[in-house]
C-alpha cells in the first residue's frame, strides 16, 4: 500500500471502543498496519488554530432523541458482544486532556497501555476521563507517568499534534467514529468491521 490505512478513533465514543475491541479480538495482526488518528471535539484554542489553517470540524451535537437511542443501543451491543459496560456521565468535558495525553503516551511508546487503561476507566467503570485527577490516577494505576501524561495539553508539541490530527479529520471528511480509510475505500461505523477486514486482507494479498 502506498499509504497505510487510517483508523479514526475517539476515547469518547462507545462505538469506537467496541469497534477497536472487536478488531483486536478478530484480527490483531492487522491492527499494526493502521495509522491511528484521534477524533475529538476541539476546545476554543484548538478550534481557532484549526480554522486559521483552513480546517473545520464536521461533527454536530445530536438530538435528545438520538442520544436516548444510542444509550439503549450501546448497552444492547455491549451485551451482545459480552462486554461489561457502565455509561459515564460527562459534565463539561474537555476532550483535549485524554486525547493529547494519548499523543504523549505514543511519544513514550506506551499508547496501547494508555488506551487500555483509559477505556477500562471510561466504559467499564463509568469514570470521567476528562477530569485531571481521575486521568492521573488511571495512568498511575496502570504503571504510567500520570503527571507527565495529564500535562500534555500544556505542551505546545502535543497541541500541534492535536491540530494536525483534526486537520486530517477535516480533509478526510470524517464526521463520526469509528471511521476507516483503507486505500480509496472509506467505512464508517461498528457495523462495517467485516468490510474493513475484507478490504485490508484484499490489499495485503495484492501487495504480496
């Protein structure tokens, strides 16, 4: 492949959480081939920089009716897959914190450990991963440097990586997650996992 496949994920989304977990269970050997790109709602500082570079953010808030449906649907899906799930309550969330911390974890080579710890905190225990204290404790409990990771939003380099990721989100027309780009093919949603796997296997066979 000329360009590696891209996987847009979010620490906020239950569908992203379940999709990556399903892929890990079914085709762990293929996950290494993805470029992982976080998708998160920008704060005013990030949004201003994004717009200044000609970007925007495609996601729009959902209606109450859709939100209530998703609450029921995700619990139904989690039960179907046999996943334990506790729906978290987000109060004035700041999504830069956990997502920029993911970039810092990647820099340190511990992004998998970070992701696993944060997803367990959010989706299995229903904790607020946008709270600095909660995120620090989650990281420390996983053997990671909590103080360093929660300081990521104050690091200009991590801020820059966040803006670049959201520019990729914008230019690839990503409007929700999970969202996959494999060659010229694009797939959105948990229910497209089979198609993602088929396309990856087809392109891998073609390249051999």
